[in-house]
C-alpha cells in the first residue's frame, strides 16, 4: 500500500520521522512531499502531478530531493498543514462576547447563531479553495495544522494572543469542537476525509502539549525565531498511528510509548 504525506511545513516532522514511521509500518510504502506554506499554495497541479513553482525548486530539493510528485500511484494521501481559517475563527471568538454565555469583558456582543455562521463561512471558503485545486478525491484525508503550544501564552516572540485570551473561558472547548465539526462536515461534502489532532497531543482547547515542541524552539533558545506552531517527530508518530488506525485499519508494529 502506497501512502503519501503531502502538505505545508507541517510535513517536516513526518519527514524527519520517516525512519521510525517506516519501522512502525513496514507494510507501507510511505513518502513525504512538503513545501513552506506560501510555496505550497503557489504550487501547481498538472493532471496528477503536484509541482513546485520555479522559485520553490531550491527548497523543494532540500526538503524532498525532487521538485514534483505524481499523486496518481498512491492509494492514500494524508494532507497536513491546512489551517481552515484558524486565525480568523479564534480572533472572532476572542474579540467578542457570546450573547448566550455569561463571560463578559469590554468586547462587543455576538449571538451564538452568528458566531456559528461565521465559523462555517470561514471554513467553507477554505475548503472551497482546496476543492477547486484538488477536486474531490476520497484518497485524501486532512490533518489540520496542529494547535499552538500551551507555552504560547508567554509575551514576546511566539505569543498567541487570541488563543491566550480564549484559554480563560469555560466555553472554549465547546467552540473548538464546533470549529472541528464544521471542518469535518465541509470536507466530507467536498469529498475528503478529516482526522482531527490526536487528543493525547493536546494541552487543552486550541493548544498543544509543550512536550511536542520542536527541539530548541522556545524563547530561551530560539530568540526571535520562537516556533510555537510546528511540532516534533513524536507528534508525527502519534498522528500517523492515529491516521493508520482510523483510515488504513493498521496498527504500528511496536507500541509508541511517548
């Protein structure tokens, strides 16, 4: 069975974990092709061939060893890194009070129905863009970009303002579930599968566990280049095992005990 992990910079943890993933699933012919987000968005799909544009050739060669990949021979495709308007959704929720909820600060009011409609519209627009590019393809399952790390509450580089504001509200988990339900529905309508971020990698609503931080990416080591969004190879192994279990009916050869 041939499986392709395709997507943005969030493919890097899968690429770095490839030796472990291939050991976990020796029956799979597993490949990874990724590009930085903007270059992934600008790449072309010529028939079944996903191809980096000219100014992305250097990074494509550095990351993948090739500048294009034919999607046709693959039985399954795990597409990683789409954000599904995450920033817009969390900004809207953080900067409004929900009329039917008790929490109040100095932000304007919005009704539950309006907030849900805005979430659905934002997600639908992202999915429409994906569908216009890749068309319906039941081989494709989407694993969204992981949520920012819990440590992103710290002021300075890597701070996630909207997620931090939402972390104090009791209703945030419900809104995260509503956001993910919208992604699931719209992807299904477009002909794709959906795999949410595994529960064991989450800290709380809209935040990932600090244990899955990329090495030397925090404020003490990375300076202004703090990275609270890209997770490590342990996350990749857990996420791929969940995908294999749910969509390929396969379990890793040996338990991953991270």
